[in-house]
C-alpha cells in the first residue's frame, strides 16, 4: 500500500532528523531537544567521555600557516576529538593542529565565529551537511606569546550558547 510506505518513510525521516526517538517496530516517542550547554571556558577539559577520531598529520593550509606562524605546506600534527554527552551523543568536535611535539602553554586567546559544517563534521554531530555551527578558534600561547597550538571547537547551535 502506498499509504503504509509513506508512513514508514515519514518515520525514517523523522528519526534521521532526531524529531522522533526509537527504533523501527519498537516504541517511538517524540524527541525532546537535548539540554542546552553554555561554553564559558574554551580551554576547559571536557568532563565526559571523548573519542579521538583522527590523528593523521596534515600540511598547513593558508589559514593554518597564518594561525601557527609556519610556512604554507609545513607538516603539522593533528587530532580530531569528539566530545560526547553522558548518553553518548556527540556534543562538539575539537580539531587541533601543532608543529612537532606538543609544547607547554601558559595562556590562550579565543575568537568566536560561525561556519558551515562539512560532510564529515555534520555526520559526526548528527546534523545536516552545510548546517551552521559555532566555530571557536582557540590559540594556545607559550610564555613568550608565541603560538604553540591552534584549534577549532565546532559546536552545534541547537545545543550550545556561548558566554566568553
């Protein structure tokens, strides 16, 4: 029946967009929006579980070369860390880059902006590709004010407010 197929498709789409919770042929409920979090310290340790999903070195793009004060194309160390809610849902992504070994830092600076999510980041956060998210650029500095690491904190706008 066409009507039955339409209902099944609607359930799939509503589950995929997190409007409905539940699995096929089991109890389905209307999802409630997750708790809103407020970011007040961009350098604080995440209090729940994290998962490092990528550690492949990268060549410095124009943006990263400028942020780290290195030549374009310099090989950088990289880590993508997925910060998880207590229930296992992704809360935010932290993408970090640095040259050589990680060094000690004494301070940091942060800049808030917004960015469209790439396919990879959207899937990790359970959002649509090209959705807008907060992007906090964190720069860690040594005692002399030199940049030792830079990071992008990617925070879904539907789950976060920012107070810096």
